[in-house]
């Protein structure tokens, strides 16, 4: 079933590694932005009236920085405009430095039933180094407010001087505080971000060192009972993110808000990244789309394989045939030959062997050449 993604682009300050669409010091635009967002929700809902949606993900930016009344209003507008399943998974991203008891209570009234908390590391010096606005104590206070709720914590690898002890302290903490889900991902130094200079200066751990931290973290998470279901995502049994799983199954989704992208009826399209342009467009009665492409034929097949191979669920030969009418083994015969030592097969499912999942990009490059 399709998903809904909503982008809230405001942050208190910019983290040194961030290249997401997020605006520090523009919180005064929040009211106008949310009014435009409600309007976009309404219009898109009208257009997609025949589809039933199963998940909502409110991401950013820092959605928890805006007045929670806007999140309540947003969810009301979404429910009024889209056919949303009664048991929909509704997630909000939160920065631990912006959370209060009142906000969590209002999120509950809005029907939010999953929380994604950006911890990154349980090391205050490293948090300050990467420009996060919160401390480890803020995370602990936030996790205490979320006690007994379904929440995920982000753990970042590849920070300057990061050690296995840091990774252990971080994973120990998220486990102790009851996270049902952990996203553990490697920092990608993007050109144009302040951290890119550290990367060019050779101050960040290299690929092999990060892989070592990842293996170490993966072992710890396993010991605590978190199952890896995608290269960067781990969950307690039954707590996989339905929203993300829909992406990896190449399911449809509608993206709302500045910079949000969508995949509906075989078409991928993206909203403008410019805040003013977004608002002007919506207020003039247009969808703020800047790019759109039909994804079909070989591109669609490659997307299917690439997304499925990121997960432990792998490529279902039956599902591939149902969607494309051909055999994946024939369509990707050469790539399969080149990569078969890294793959395992059971009951019509082909997946990357556990020990190679972290280097899946290198394996998937072979499929791109097919
Ligand atoms: S909180 Fe997230 S979106 Fe905001 S600047 Fe930091 S990394 Fe970027």
C-alpha cells in the first residue's frame, strides 16, 4: 500500500555533515509554510482519492522544532484528504534537543505511533564537533518521555576520532533506553558541507575503519536482539519500519513539502528545493514539482533489484515475474554470473549473503552494467 512523506525543513542550526533541505533561522516562516503544506496535502489527496495509504512519515529538517499544533493540524488535514488505514504507521523525526512532555502528548493526540530520534552518538564532544544542538542527557530525557513507545534511534559511524568504545557506549545506551529500532549508518561527506574539508584533510576514518566500526556495531546489536533487515536498519522482532519497507519494495509514495519526492503510477517527481518558490507555487494553485520522469522498462527492473538487494528479504523471483513478466535470472544473467559467489538462494528468493550486505553497492554496480 502507498505511503505519505511530509518534509518539515526547519532546523535550529545546520549540522556540519548535513546536505538535506533544511533551513536554520527560518522558523518564522513555519506558520506560512504549514498553511501551504495543508493546501498541498488537500490538493494531492483530491488527486489520489482512489488510493489507500498505509504509512505517514514526517521528516526533515527537524519536525519537532515547530509548534506541535501544526503537526496536529497536519495530521488532521492528512486524514481528511487521504484514505489512511485505521492502523497506519505514523512516524515523526525528533531532535532530542527540541522535545518536551507536552509535544509528545500532542503527537499522541495526532495519532503518531512511532518516533525516530536523532541521537547519532553518545559522546558529547563528538555531538558538539558535528554541530548537533543536543547532548547525551537530552537524548536520555527524550527516551524517558518515550518509555514504552515504539521509537527508533539514529547511530552515525565514521565521525572524527570515533572509536569502538564510542560505538559501544551509543548502542548500549539506545538499548538500555528501550529503542525498538536502530538506524546505524555511515557518514557520507558531501561536497559543500563543512565536514567535507575534514574528509579532504584525511581527518575522518577511512572506508575500512568505518566497515570495522559497522561490523562491531552489528555484532552488538545482534547480541541485544536487534535483527538486521536492511543494510543500515535493525529492529526488535515485529518493529521493522513499514514506511521504509515500502520504499525498498518499490512501493508507491507521495512526497509533500519542499524538496519531497514521489513515486506514483510509474512516475518519479520532485518538489522544488526553494522555500519561497514552494510557497509561491502552492499559493498560486500549482503543484511545486520541478522534475518528473517516467520509470519503465530496464530502469524499473534495475530499481526493483537494487532496492530488494539492500534488504535481507532479497529479490523474490515470483514477484519480479509478476511485475515485469520476465525472469530476473535471464534479464540479469551476466550480472548474476559475476556476483553469484556473494549471493544465497532459497525458495525462490535471492539475497546478498549476510557478510557482504555492507558492501552491497559494489555488488549492485555489476547489475547496473547489465
Ligand atoms: S538536524 Fe538533521 S536536517 Fe537539521 S541540520 Fe542537522 S542533520 Fe540536517
